[in-house]
């Protein structure tokens, strides 16, 4: 998934890709002037679980697909306006969503201003969870019955009860963290200025690792 709602699909383990095109826009009837507007928001995260793909993006945009990405349904409008400083938006507010993960029959999405939302019905409906702080969150992953999310100013938060409540962990860095993954009983997060931190105790404690670069790192993955 990417800018302006475009999505791409591979059915041969990534050897080749086909475009699914731009996901259809959301129609929103503006109560101010009665006009219909169409909103196509950029998508930043996608996750898979229980035969369902869930994608998230700008202005609380959420979509889901139950047919391997061939068709998508809109769960939120991805609409926001500022008319006289009165904001109207999707059910998740105007918070941009930046990451989504799946684990233990739960989807968790994270975004700006510490936004955390969860779904236990394959993405059909979502609940707002209490934010730990107001720092932006950019990535989230699941492992060992634990969700871990990372974000600005070295923020790391974790949940051991399927996203119902969250606690903060010290990353040991003030650099923004963008990506996080889990594998071989280790959580690994990456971010600005080549920052890499890891945890081997389910996100409770973190230590730094040398990346050998000062370039910003935006993603990390694990593979056997």
C-alpha cells in the first residue's frame, strides 16, 4: 500500500507484483453545503490475520479485504475539514494512522498523538485505547503475546493484554523510531541516525546495537 491509496499484490512469494490500482475513494456528504466530496488518503501500513487484510493511513483511514486484496471495503471516511476550527473526521479523529499489526485474534493500529486503536472482529469495528503519551507512533508489531509500538523521541510502548492497556518502556534513545519487528524471541526497532535498539525480554528493557550508519532507518523485518 502507498500514496493516494494505491496497492500492489504478489501471489508468488514476491517474485512479481501486480497493481491493484488506486483503492476506490470514499464518498462523504458535507453537511455544511450538501456537496459530495471524495477522499483518497495515502496508506502507510498493512497487516494480515484471520484471512483478512487491514490497511491504515492518513486522517484515520481504515480499509479491509477478505479476498486477498482483490476488493476493499471502507471502514472510515478518511475525511476531515476545518470549518471555523470545528473539525469533522472519521471515528478515529483526525489522527493519521501509521502502522498496524495482528496477533492473538486482535488487530492493533497506531498513529499520531499516541493514537492506539484495536479490533477483535477482523477489522470490522474498532475501539480507542488510552494513549500512554502524546508522542507520535509510527510502527507496531506482535510477538510472545506482546504488542510493541514505537515512535517519536524514542517512544516505546507495549501491551500484554491484546492492546487493552499499555505501558511505556525506556528505549535509551531520544531518536525517533520508525520500524519494529519480532523474531527469535527478540524485538528490534530502528529509526533516525542509524539507531537500532533491541529487547530480549518482551519489550521490558532495551539495549542499543551499532548499525554502522548514520542514515535514517525506516523499516526492519525478520526472516528464517
